């Protein structure tokens, strides 16, 4: 599976409570950035999962294609060096 960065706009509640300011800007979108493995891409939706194993995978997220702003494939780079753990003193 390809690793991707998905930028998508979410539907959201604009107001809380029974009253709101009429001058509040309702046109400001709620944008999310999500990285995951591309499980499925159709004309209707992008489906991502956070982790993939030999026979199992993590929960999937379905994002309707109309909410997707950009889908960027991430490529492998240099491995990140993992620091060595120090031994605990007694």
C-alpha cells in the first residue's frame, strides 16, 4: 500500500449554544492533514488506514472524495536514526 498525505475539509458545526453572532465568518473551512496507508481510492472516496501488518491492519477512515483537497504520495527517504537507550543506574 502507498503511504499518502491527505488534506481534506471536514463538515463541522459552526456555532455552539442557542445564540450566535451574525457577523461570525461561516466561510472559514475546517482543514485536516492526515497521513496513512491508501487502502482504497475510488471516484467516491479515499480510504486510509494507520497501520498495516501481514494479515491485519488498523481501523480504516473513509473520506468522501468531495472533501479531499489534495492527496500526495509520500516516498521513502533515508531511515531515521533511532537513539540508543541508556542503561539505568542502580
